[in-house]
């Protein structure tokens, strides 16, 4: 292997390490690290959970012999600040580590330039190896820090002919109980969940994970202040956006809401409808994934998914990243390119 | 293994043999056969293509030693008539074969009671072992003979919000070229293809397999005689149903068309739309599969899949039997339970 192939290979291995962190590291990103000496892996590490040591620290700690002139591969730029743990840059020393290969730089401005700190210590640093894959393991983290808004997932459950509900709004239940359980699981992985006023009025959803995991913070858009406080969706932690906070301009409202959620450190937002709310997010081009459920039913008439108007040559730039079957419903997960 | 487990096991093996016939045996069904002596398979056979020897004949021919008191497993009742080949019942003799185990009886009345013919020769016959699976390898054949109509596949290509075309009827192209190629392959496996008059007027589709395989016979519904002869869909072999043959009652028309196709020995019919035609077939409850393509697009407005009206508790009894991805389109294949 030449040096570039070798770098890609060990970065792939670091990415695999990072994935072991699963969802436990939030709000931190998943990070993996591999230390290599003369072409052999001498140690590995990953960030296990929020508050625990970072991947680089684990890998250095896991070294079972003294080494010099090793190369450290890490999926994300090492941090250079005191947070829950000391800065990683202080633990990486040029006596042991001659070269650091980084998948992606850190978009979080709080990290205070880890790359420069390593270079100041006389360490060779290379950034951007296998970068797309290194970034792809933390889509919510990168979107949050780079776009200054939460990562947005639109979710809907429709019939084969694209209806979310009967004409009078009845939607209980389009999909099977297994599909709905999978939605509860999805909720448990999101920091916040948002619905519009009509959905609360019609369905009064509880918007929780039903005990599967943590519950997202509930966000309700109600620009004309029509909701009383008697709904399951509204509890003491719900953020109820009324005319005090938002206007009658849907586009503006989305910006206001996303900005507030960003300031609350909310990295991921699940938008569960209804049609009006989904349409505002689609029209504003504010979404990163669509989770589409289709039940094997036809309605002929009803509430549509998208209240706007587009032509068949207008692309949404969606790629299918996953499909799952729940009884005879299908869930298709799309990601924006 | 007890006798029943053993019978199921060797019937499964016969079904695997049958599948080797693929689509080459049409209009015959796929049939497989295994001959077993003292718990060991001593020969196998399958129906390879239309006009070639049947599975039982192949299995007997493939025996490489003299046997007595063997059991012959066959997925379908052996034939008892002279067709392209001599009757199978005349080749199965009680000297060699003591017992015949049959997956499913033959719904084709032309076969003239193969079971009784075997019993008359003193052979023990058992019918209905692993019957559902034995039938499932020939859905078109069984539907054709039992329901006296072709097996009906409804196919549509829609946006995520369930539109087949823009409001003015423009549908070129909702789906990707790879999706459309897969439709051409599907056409090559069907005996006939049907569209309504509007689809011909709007799209003038050629309705062929584009050279991938054989072309289905084209069927066009035009009850008000509005189509001139200048369309690609209309050639010398097209069956153009005009007011001479059909009326203004869609339900009656479907019966007339299916009856005519049955008499023409057409075992499978692909219905490619448009919405009016699909709706008539759905309302008449005349379909066995739905092949649904969804492209990652939204229109908001346009031609719908189903022009009727149903409630969310009305089930179509569809099971997902396959999903395929073509670029970022998804094809979902549903079969009726």
C-alpha cells in the first residue's frame, strides 16, 4: 500500500471505532481513533459516551508499550479546550506521535483550533482523509454547527395514493402498530419534535417515545393562538410558539423557530406534520431527511402530503438510504444529497 | 423424520426443481419432481420448456438404476391426456412407483383426472402436500384456470405524494430510466398489456418490451371510439375495444375484456393505467398484484392514482412481496392475500 491508501485504510478503521459510540455520545459527535506504528495498529479507542474520555485519549491510554514516531488517525480534529475532560491536544505528545491524520476538521468553534495546537508541538498534521465518510457518521453534529440549525427530519405516514388522512382529518390509523412503534423509536433519537396546531387539534398526539427511550422536547406552531392548554402535546416543557414569538409568515416562522432551537443546543428536530407544517418546511427547503411510511391502502380523497405545486422536472435531491417493512407498511428513508 | 415431515421435505425439493423452469414453460405451469427410495433421492426432473417432456417423465428417464416400490413427488397432478407429449400417467407404472405424492391438483379441466388414472393402476396417491407453496410457483396458471380470467397486475409510477402526472397530464418522466427499463422487462413476462384511451392520447406509449423479450398483446379500452388509428399503441395485433364490443359501464366492460382474454388463452394481463382505468380495475376488485413505483418528487397537484373514495379502515389485503431500488426510485410489489 502506498501512503495514501494506507491513510484511507486506517481512517476507515477509525470510522468503525467511532461507530461503537452509537447514540450514547450525544451532544458530542462520535469519534474513533487508531494508532499505527510501522504499518501495524498498536492501539485503538473511541468516544464511548458523553462525559467520558475522548477517542484519542482512550487510544493513547490503551497503548500497551512505549512507542515513538507513531501515527495517530482520528476521525475528527482533536479538541483544544477544557470541557468535561482535558484538551486532547495536551495528551498527544510529539515524543510518541510524529504525525496526526484527521478525517474532518471540527466545525464547532468552541474547540479552539486543535490543528494549530498540534502543529505548534512539532507534529505533522494532515486533514481531510476519507473526509466524506468521516463526516457521514455525524450528520446531525455537522449540520448543527455548520448551518447553525438543527438537523431536520420530516416524517409522514400516507396511503399509497399519498393521503395523510381522510378528508375530515381522520388519520387513526393509516399505518400498522409496528410502524408506529418505529416512529416512537425515531422520536427517542431526536432532541425535539414539532407539529402544527391542526395536528394537535385533530389527533392530540402525546409525541413521546412511549417509554422506549428519552422523549424529545415538544414544539408546537400555533401562530394564531388557537390552542388551549388542554392537550396531551402541551405540557410544562412544551415550547408553544404563539403570536408572541412568531408571525403569520411561515417562512419567517421557520427561521425564528430554528434559530431558537439552535440556541437551545437542539441538534435534531423531527417534524411530524401535518400537511401544512410539512409543506412550510419543504417550501423553505429546510429538511435533511424524509422518513416516508406508506400503508397498503387507497383513499381517493383526503389530506395531502404537500400543499404546494411543483413540476416533474423539479428535483428534491433525495437519495434512498434505507427501507424497512413493518407488517405490510414500507418505510423509506431519504437523505438529501 | 416422520412420514409427514419427509413428504414436506421432498415436496420442497420438488418445488425447487420446478423453479428451474423459470418463464420458459409458459403457457404450461412450472412443475418439479423427485423420486425417493428408502429415504434417498434417486432421481429428479423438471419441466424445462413448453413442448419438452414433463417433470415426471424427466425424473423417470433420469433414473440410473432399476427400482421398485419408490415414491414419486410431483408439485402438480400428473396429466392424463395426449398433448404435445404422451400422458404422464401412462409413464408412471406401479412396478416402479408404489406411491405418488402431489402438491396440488390440476385446475385445468383438460388434464382429465390424472389422480384417478394413477389410482386405477393400484398406486397410492396423496394430494395437497405443501400445497400453498406448490401453488405459489404458478400464480398466473392457477388464477387463469380457477378464476377463468388472466392474472392481473396493476402498475403505476407516482410521485411521493401519489400523482401519476402533472395536472395537464404530463408524465414524462416521473421515474428514472432504470425504473422504466424494469417496466419493459415486466412487460416481456406478460401476455397482454392494457391501457385506457386517455393514456394513448396523452403519451402514445409503444407498450412493448423495447426488445428485452417478447412483446405483450396490446389492449386498448376506448368505449366512445375516440381514438384514430395513428397511435404507436395501435398496430395490426392490438385489440381495440370500442363501442362495438364494450359499453359505457366500466364494470361490465372489465368482465367483457377479461372474458375475451380468457378465451384467447391469455394468462397474464398488465394494466398500465391511466388513473381512470386503474380505478375501474380497483373498484371491480379485479387485480392480483400491484407494482408501485415511487420517484423522490412532490407535485402537490396532478392526476391521482385512484379516483374513487375509500376509508382508512378499508383494507386492500395487500402484502409486500418484493422491493427494488432503481436509482432513487423505489418499486414495491404487492400481492393480494
